[in-house]
């Protein structure tokens, strides 16, 4: 599948957000199942939504949706 440049950048940023979170969860001794990652992302969104860039917030919400499929 071929993506336009903007979509590719969004996908890369979403992967970075989730990847960083997974590494932090592992370092802290937490499970990294899809459901666990989604819970942590939702918590992060709730606690920091006012500090996030709108695009970053949108990508985090989209990552949660994908993880919960």
C-alpha cells in the first residue's frame, strides 16, 4: 500500500509514540499487551490532553482505537 507523505509522517509519529510507551512500560516492569498499552495511552491522554499538540492528541486517540480493534 502506498501512502502520501503526510500519511506516512503521521504513521511514523504514531509508531514512535506507541514504541516509546512500550519501552517505558517494559523498563517499569509492566505487561505490554495491546489492552495494557491502550489503557496507559488513554490515561496519558486524560492527564495531559491540555498540554499536547492537537495532532499528537489525535494520533494517540487513533492508536488507542487501533489497539482496541
